[in-house]
C-alpha cells in the first residue's frame, strides 16, 4: 500500500546565507496547504546583522557537515510524518544525505553542492570556492564573503542595487570546515541504493555550482526503481531563492511534489 503524501516541508538552508532566505518560499508553501519548517543552523539563530557583527565567530566556525546532517535528522525524527525535504546548495547536499537515510518522503536539491567524488575544474567553480575553503587561514575563525566575492559567487548578473540589498539582508559568516567537509566521507552517497523521489535543479548562470556539476550529480544515481529527475532553469544564479524568478521555481517544485503523490 502506497503512502499518502506528506504535508510537512522542511527547508534546509545552505552556507553563507541566513535562513530567512526561505521566507517567501515558506509563505508560498503554507498558502498551498503545507506546514513549512525552516530550522536555523546551530549557532545561527540570530539576525543577519548580529551574526555579521559576531565575525569571526568561533561557535559558527566549529560547525561540521556530519554533525549538521545529524542535527537535521534529529529535527525530522521529531516530526509526526516523514516530511518533504527542500534544500539549497549545501542544504541540497544534506537533502541527498538524509534521503539516503530514509528520513524524507521525497526531496528537492536546489543547486546542490555535489557529494564526495563529484568535481569540476570549471574556472567559475574554483574561483567561487577558493575563498570559502579558507586554506592557509585558521579554521577557528569564520569566513565572511566580501561584497565583491558575493557578487561573483551568488548574485552575478543582477542589478548592483539588488546585489547590495541581498548582501546586507542575507550574507552571514560561515564555517570553513563545513565547506571542506563536502569533499570528505561526510558527504559520501551510495548512488546505487534505493531512495525516495528526488528532484535536482540547477541554474544556467550559477558560478558557484555550475549546472554541469548538478547534472553530473543527477547522472550518478543508478537505482532503476527510484525516481530521480533533473531540471535546469535558465538565467538562475546561486541566489536562486531570492531572484525575481523565485516564484516560478517554487511553483515548478510544488507541482513536481504533487506529481509524486503516492509514488513512494
């Protein structure tokens, strides 16, 4: 007997941005009958301004991917039903890791940081990621993007005033260890195992996670009886959640979720 579809959505935030980046998405999904939950990362349950002023923040700097994945797992285990999981960037990777553990009814990974073993030498990816990796600097201190780095890694192609507004509204300090953990066993997936339905989305203009990297991620999945789908959106950068086209993306994702009713 197939399961009724979950009406609970857990949004999982990526690195470098405040969880309020999901506010419009939360409202949209709630208006469509879902209970939407947006948990802040550990040590980040304060306003963006307070978090920026705390840089370098030793508590945030201590965050690690394995522990962060378990943190979200504990939240999900406390819910009355297996939720729909929607994550962006490292949040997308966490969605993939949680689905592997059987902790979601289905998942959407938006511009997901790829699991261990998937890499590209595309210049934009290397340029966007070099600073956050924080090589030759202390991992006890957070990394905080300059506005120039933000413009390249997140909001490329947008109007300068829009880029500036997004920077001061959402940019926060981040753990360098979290970024480094994405190339370790903490980010390992078994692509041949069965999993709940998964949609991976990408953006043609994303410098941080190029669409080709998301497509490689998608193509790694091998279990023939599990649903894995891919969608590339034109003109989307890494700030996809806050671009003017966000509702078009949210609508596509919502319709995909609805199309999976009773499929798993």
